[in-house]
C-alpha cells in the first residue's frame, strides 16, 4: 500500500491531468480481476472498474488530481518526492486524496482474498478533475450516462479527507452547495490627478465588500453550517501608478446550506449591487446543490465498521467544502465520505500519518465485510 501510494504521489498530476496514475492503478485492479474502463471527456481522464455480477452496486469514489504546490522551496521535502520521515509521509496529494485510493485498493485486495462470494457489485470510480472546474469531463457526465443506462449506485463511499484530529473521528453525510460568480465593477479610467473626470471601481468596491462580508445569508440548520461567502480573487489596475482602471474584477463563491438556494442568493447579491448603484457585469456558475443522506443503512455500516476498528464512532456531519458526492446524489444514493485527517490538505508540507493510513485501510475493509454480510 505504501509503495503504491509513493508511486502515485511521485506523479505530478496537477488537475485536470492524471499523468499516468491510472496506468498504475488499473494494473492493480486488473490483477484483482476487475473489469476496467477508461472514460475520457475532452481533456479529462476517468477510470471506472467493476467486479461482481449480482446484487446492489457499491462504489468507491475518488480522484488522482492534486492542487498546485505553492512555493516548492518552502516545503520540508520536495512535494512530489513522497518522502517518509518517521510515521509521516509527505507530498502533494497525500491526504487529498491519493492515500484514500491506495488504502481502498489494499482493503479491496484483502477483502477479495478472503471472500469468494460477493453479495453486491463493487465499483471504483476515479477522476482526474475533482480539484478543477466542472467543465470538460467532470464526474457529472459519467453519472448522467450511468443514470441513462440504469446503472444506479446504491451506496457510495467517498475517500475525501474528512477526519479532523484522528482518523475516522468525522465522516460527511452531506455537503453544502457551491455557487460561484465573476463580477466586474465598471468605472471610468483616467488620470488620478483629475478625480472629477474618473470613476474609481477600486474605491467603489469598499462598501460592497463590507456589506457582503457582514451579510448573514442564513443560519444553517442542525445538520448544515450557515451559508458562507468568500472572495478568492480581486484584479484591478493597469500597472501604472497614476492611472485609475476602468474596471475591477472580483471572483467569489457561496457555500450554501439548504436554507438558501441559487435563486435567493443571486437575488440578495444583486440587490446589494443595485442598492449601491453600481454599474457591473455579472456571471454566475452553479457548481453543485447541497446533498444529505437521510437513510441509515449505509451510515450505520460505516459507523459500525469504524467503531469495530478504532473503538469510537465518527461524528456524522455535513461540514466542509464540496465533493464529487454531489453528483452521485442525483441517483438518490446513500453517500458517506470518510478519509484521512484533513489538517494539511492544500497546504505546504501536506502529509499523513502512515499508522493512521493502515487504520483507514482496516476500516475500509470492514465496511466491505459488513456490507457483504448485511446485503
């Protein structure tokens, strides 16, 4: 498992490029008698592997792509070296989420070695564009085709890094929705020495950002955190010190609970723009709706399995960002997300504890055992 994980980490699979991770993974799965299918949409590769021919469909959902490293000279070890230091394994993509992929493959091997009779169909679905945008070949296209072919996933385990302080202390049974936007505040370009002849969009943005930052969009509910608003990028200026730009670009995102929706957020946002009498261009990008698993069967399978291995049950919540689980939710699938500790994801010196990865592997194996016994 650790050797497989190191090989995957050493591949610079920046989203949306897999760069050969699937070649390694596919060979492991072929050796386990999986039927493997490569699915490519434009610039994105996906791997769908299945075994078994009867019963309900269980699917492990994951991804091989990673986010950029940031300044590599600030890393303790080169980010694609997969260096082991004591109980820690460093590298971009360790926690998010190549470790989960390696752990599930190892757990599947152990499970199949000791279980000749499968009471369910087992699938592994991996993409190379989870960290990127939803364009050009995201998991949603595969899910839509599966729905059209009546290939419905009954239970889905997503390997996202959900653990907080120790492995399996938290699992996700839902996620907030994601609504992004690209705003241009329109002004009038000109010389800074003649304020009567210009309209400075940078200064106009001050009141807007303050109002957006202080706005309470909703209060969430017992399962979901309140809707949050964040700005990820602001771009303005011509590069000259004495020229006021004609426009300012703001890229932003809502992570929204079921207490809000796409229409209400758009309406409230645009009302603030109109209240401030701003001239603007605005484009929206809906990345996914909230989802929540209400049925208890698969939640209990995962919780009981984690407790059998660790001695404690995970807290089940709907916190964090988004995941590809939101696309599988279109099938009314029972979805649980469970993976490594997420403290270092997307950060300099991303890492996992090797000892905890073996624990995660044992939990994954126990999920397969318990599912096979209860179906």
